[in-house]
């Protein structure tokens, strides 16, 4: 394995660990449908880590599972951003941007590092003209997500800000085996043990990568996106609990699911399946301060935070981390987009087809298969509640 690949997989491994911990913490706070993009959160936090010192840096490195070798981190993030943006079989874009308030004295080293390592573009705007500045930031978010994500920051968010770091992830993929809309019909979906609702249920019989997950009391199926050469750099996994009210067991044990290995060993688990999957849309706007505090990131929000690697002349801390994410799944494929904003103020054999009927709450993960990195995680309790 080349040094570049080693760096990529080291960084991806850290992101995967952070993603699992992040999703678990978020799942404990959310009682209904939600979606998040762990990689998007990881990107903005990793960018500020390179401007942190002292306990603030230690706190961020621990939570993000970053390597102690900064050259590995730099090479790995650069390779990860380039690898994801080079995906051709589906539409996948990952973009970073930093907005500095006019007059803010940013260190040249931080600016150059984020531009090279994270392919981040920087721009100076006047946060004092908050409505105009918010419009500029939200316009960029819309452009990077095909207008799926809008209104991420409000003018009031910028009143005391000196820096806004933004990460945008956009994904669109067509199913390898599309669902025929003429077979989509209302079917009962068990929201909980006492509540049943008719939902638009799609149907498809095809060979899928299917596995049992006994430790999670669940089963898992991999849905491939259309590809011209047989490679599938991004796929979707549906994890279905065996019991109606068992998504929690999946979520607290999600670290036991190795998506990279499941995809790599698909040939051993291909099975003719009768798949029934609800058509759904899920959208979340999340203020992540409480979640990140649960993960040990308390100090970044305190006035004592040390971001002297970004600026010597301004005392910085993080005021908000906001994420807005959308996922749509229908007969043709999936569209997903997410924006995270971090604001810093001053201070097989022949058998009968296996049924895989998604008629109860489930967990859905869109994964970059080379590294097993989750791009989007969602929990669906009610497919019609989007």
C-alpha cells in the first residue's frame, strides 16, 4: 500500500470511529425520523483542529480520532476530498469553504493549510451587514447542493461571528436495479407495536448482498447504484431489525457493522431477494452543540478555547455548529445533501427469493465503499413524515 493510501485509510478510520460515536449520541437525543452527515461534521471540526492548541487541540484530536502524525492527517484529508470528488459513477461532491469577517486577522499558515489540505476556498465578507452576509453564505450552500440545502445560517447567527466554516456534501445516484413505479402500492408499515400506517411501498426482485446480523438482532441489505464498469464507490445499506421496536439495539451497536468488509465480501452473500422498501424523504436541521459536548468537545465552546493557530489577535471559540441534511429515496434512486456550518465568534444457489420487507422502523446508511466511510446516516420511524 502506498504512503498516500495509508494516509487515506488512517484518516478514514478515524472518521469512521467518530461517525459511529456521533450517530449514537444523536440517536439518543432524537425520538423520530432524522438524518445526519457525520463526514460533514468531521470535516469542519478537523479544519479548526489545525488552528487549535493546548487542551482545545487535545480535545478535538481525541474526539475526531486523528493521528498524532500531522503529515499523515494532511495527506489523508487531501486524498479523501480528492477521492470523493473523483467519483464518476454517481454524482458526489464534497466542498469546504471558510468565510472571514472583514478586518479579521487570520494567520497565513492556517489559510494556506486549509486551502491545500481540505481544498477549502476562503472569502472575506462583512458580517456586520448580516442579512447580506447570510445571503452570500446560503447562496454558496445552495450552489454546492443543487439547491437542496438553503437557509443554513440566519443573519442573527453572524452578529458576533468572525469565522464561518462550511462543509457541503451532495449525492445523487440511480439504482442499479430500479423499482418499477407501477408496482408501488400502499402497504402497512408498523411505526411501533401499536401504530400501523399505509405507506407507498416499492418492490423489486433481484440479487442483493444480504447478511444476517445476529448480534444486532437484525438483517442488512446493500442497494447498489448504477455503474458502467461494475465498481460501486457509493452504496446504500438498509439495516432492518427483526422486531418492531429494536432500532435502538442497532444504533448502540453500530460500531460492530463493518460496511467496507460487507461490501468487499458481497460475492459470498448475493441472494435473490424480494425487496419491499418504502419511498421516503427525511430532512433534519440540527444544532449540534449538545451532541458534541456529549462527545467530549466541551472546551471548544468556552471563552478559554485556544484557537491561536487561526489568529493571534482575536480570542476565538465556537458558538454554534449547525447541520442541515436531506435524503430522498424513490423508485429511480437517491438524492442526499448536507451542509454543516461552524461559527466562531470572538471569544448464492437456486432458492426461493428471500423476503426483505422494510415494514418497520429501520436504519439507512450511504457509504463510500473504498474506505467504508458513512456519508449519510438516517433513522426512519415513519416514511411518510418527511
